[in-house]
C-alpha cells in the first residue's frame, strides 16, 4: 500500500471528498486510509446508516484506489469524542475513566462491559455490510480498530471497576502467556517481568512491580481485551486484516503523558496475550528516529505497517527504509488532503516504487533486499548480499557530497543488483575468498513498464566515478542496474 491518510473529518462528507479523490490518485497513491466513525454509522442505538461506507467505496473505485478504514469508535487519540451521543451521555451504562483528581473524563472506561458490547455490535454491523458490498471487489483492504488508545492524563483508570481489577490477581491468561512465550517475549518486557521476580501468580504489583509502568501494563491488558473483542466480532462477519495503531512515547515521557496502555512495543506481548484478532501492531511515526521505531515494531513476527507518518521530503526517504529493510506492507503519511507538498516529494518516491513493485514483491522478506537511510550521523552502512559485500555511503564526487541519501537494493541475478534511490554510492567486494577482488562491469539506468526493464543511459565516467562506485545522484530518484564481476 503506497498510501496516505486523510484528515480526521474529511471523509464525513462525500461532497467534501469529491474533488480530493482525483488529486490523491494523481500523487500517485494506490490506497487511501480514511476514518469511519461510530457516531455517524450508528447515530441512534441499533439504527445503522451505511451511506458513507457505500459512497467512500464507490468513489475510491472510480479513482482506482483501495481503502483502509479507521474504525473511530470508543477511542480516538485516547479520548472518546467519536462515540455517539447516546453513548457519551449515559455514564451509568457506559462508565468513564476516573483520574487521580476523582473526576470523570471523556474517556470511556475499558471496564465497561456494555460499552465493549455496543462497540462490538456496531463494528460487526459495519463488517457485515462491507462484506456484502465489497466481499468480491476488495476495495477495502484492512481495518484499523479504534485509534491511538490509552489513558491520557493519568497512568491508569481509577474508576471503581478499574481499582477493583487492579487490586485483584494478574489474569491467568496473561501469566500463562508469559510462561509459554518466555523466550520469545520482547526483551524489554521480559526484563521488566523478570526484574520484578518473574512471578507466575500474584497481584499486578506483585508480578510487575509498583509504579506507572505497571499501571501501563494493566491498562494495556484492559485495552487489549476490549479491542481484541471488538475486532473479533468484526472478523466473525468479514475476516480481513485488522490492526491497531500507537501514539508513540517521547523521550522521558511517562504513561499518561502519552496514552497509557496503547500498543507500544514494550507491551505488545500483553496485547497478544489478550487475543488473536489483531494481526498487526502499527506505529504512528512522527519522530525523527524513523528507522529505530520501525526496528522496534518489526520484531516478534509483527508485520510492518506505518499508518501515520510524515510525508514530504521525510516521507520520500523513509518509505525506502520501510520497504527495503522492514518489508512494510504499507506506508501512509498523515493529512494528505491539505498538503502543500509543491515538489510532490512523496509522489516521486511512490511513482518509482509502483514501477518496481513487482520486483520488490518477489524479493520481499528475503535477504536479497536491503534498504537504508543515510545522513551525517549515519553516513554509511555495510551489507552482504548475493555473495558480495556492499559498502553503501553518502554520494560524494569532486568534493560535492550529498547531505542525505536513501534507497533500496535488490539482488536480482547472480552478479546483478537493482537499486532505487538518491544520494548514495556503493562499492563492492567479494564475500568469499576464492576471487579476492570485485569490479563494476557496467551500470545502466532505466525504468520499468509493466514489469519489463526499459534501459536508458549507460552510466560511466563521472556518473560511476570512473568505475569505482555505483552512484545515485542526490538530484533525483534513479532506478539503476549494476552488473559486477570478480577477478584475481
Ligand atoms: C495522530 C492521530 O492518530 C490522528 O488522527 C491525528 O490526530 C494526528 N495525530 C494529528 O497529527
């Protein structure tokens, strides 16, 4: 999915969206990530209105685009502003989080069973309807269940129901999961458990220690139980992939400053212990250390999907790392419908990646593909592929050095590599000793049309630094093939 996400309110009006669709298709995107809210789907209890679902699907199809729907229901950015009014106002039936100061906030409590069932019923109705109208065409590829959940303003819910649960025993299912998956737990989570004694029974505080991090684990369990239940109800109607997204923690921030209990990497094991309906734990990466967050999420068998991130020149580069190094199934900068990306930086990457997609898909998930981001703090990477050592560094010729570089490289044939990107150069040496030297046979730039390579210029002389480097000029995003050879 070479995608982007709409602003939160855009898709609440088909009329508002009408002129936007062709602009999105022209970027070019192949997928649009778009909200679908509980308040508009079920404005009165039990009365469903699918006008928006139908209209969005039809308009996406008219523009040859796919969709990912965001089910904005019990929570969106921690808060519950997208719940229908009949839910918001009935605080007895649908209890709220109470925080340290004793006041309820507009955050539905995960401990409200009736809330969970109401949300699950609505989501099941949505999925039933999507299957009816889209079960064959598959315009809708995936569902995001809720949005950036977690308690804001406190490290945990302190409503009576939550306090009672917190004082009780850590749930059997969770503790069993810890025991059964001990060796595969995310290391930082395992360390927390083991440093509190690695106990297999006891209260939350006994098993995980006292403090806000334990509050966060407690909230993760309760959000996970709720969201897995909602997702499972939807999947029972129409089982397409479902994911949750995380508001990431900033440096030095404590739970409650970011949503406490959301699917952060250090608690995804808790989420997994609570159910299996969620297929992907996905980070909303606005932070500059994009690669690090990808690395932290792409563990424990979790597929990579970036539902929200920065576009423009940052997105233009980051998508190469996400695909080349982390095999992402989708990349989706936020707020696409109001962008002033005059140079269409993101679109330039997407256009090339769409051309190369058939080759990427053949090599995805294997050691035959690599991706990288280079800058002054990370000026070089070394990789071994196809029997060669590749030294990848910022492009530099005649004293003109690139400040940033990005790209991906695929080993396409013995002694042949395909590269896409900008601002980097590569030198080769053999990975085995029998023929100790390697050289560049030739470099060809080109493009793909329907998966077929259309050669352009032969790049030699300054363009490959007199045969020393496979170069990708910082001035454009290039697609190039190199054939290398070995000698004594
Ligand atoms: C993250 C949220 O998930 C989005 O819905 C939106 O509010 C953005 N933040 C705004 O940056």
